[in-house]
């Protein structure tokens, strides 16, 4: 069964095009390492909740949009191997160079996690 890495982040609306370009660059690394699908979604219909919501989860400001993203892997083993490779000192890829390709958002407010699907239709 597949394995999913999920992400929610606040991205300055002024950086939307930079985010798209960054995603097009970085996301190809995941597919090269075995991901079957990478999806980046810009907020369209994200209501503000009374207690919590996507925006509150990442402390989004009025000048930021919420982005919901996921990486689909064929299985957790493929994902773990890809992440281990990307984090190794031997992995040299200019697309990951923060000087040349900085994240166009505050990575400290990004939430993420790995998920095992329990229902797939």
C-alpha cells in the first residue's frame, strides 16, 4: 500500500510564483527518488474555524496563503530510502542548495508528517 508525506505551510501571496518555481525544482527530486506523485495546492476555499483551521495551524497572516501538499510513495520503504539518501552527506544536488534555491516561505511554520493510508478508493 502507498505511503503519504503531508505538508501544510503558509506562503506569502507575493511569493506564489517563486513557490511554484521552487516546487517544480525540488519536487522532481522526490520523483527521481521513487515518489509516484507530488501535489502542491494553493488555498482556494479554506474557511476560518472557531477553534482551529489550516491557517491557525501554520500561523498564516493576512498576507499569506495556506498551501497543502503531499508526496505519494509506492510504500514506506521507498520513502525512507529516499529521505535517507537526501539527508546523507553524499547527496549533492544544486536544487537543494538554500543559497541558490531558497524556500519562499517560513519553514519553521510548516507542519508535516508521514501517513499510512487506511482507506483508498
